[in-house]
């Protein structure tokens, strides 16, 4: 596990303090928030990687188009 020291503006903490779960230590609450944020960011990164793989797989299909396929005509017909 990585450990970091984090500084939080007192004014911001004052505004956030009422939302902290009752009976939970502030440090534990901040830890939970950071873990939740990082887990969401990691999931978003994994999804982005999965989506880009799907796109590259679709693009590879262009190489398998019929020999007489007219890409320019196909685009004209779409728009």
C-alpha cells in the first residue's frame, strides 16, 4: 500500500465536515473518499482501454473489405 501526506484547505474541510459519517474519524473518512475516487478512476481507465481495443478490432476489419469496395462512395452515401 502507498502512503501519502495530503494537505486540505481548512475552509474546504470546514464545508465538508458536516457530510462526514457520524462517529467516523476524519482521517478515515478522507482515506475512504480517496480510495473510492481512485477505484472509479481505475475502472474508467480499464473501460477506456477495453473500448479502444474494440475500436482497433473494428478498424482491422477494413483490411478485409471486398477488393472492389469503394470507400469514397460509401462515405458519400452515408452523408
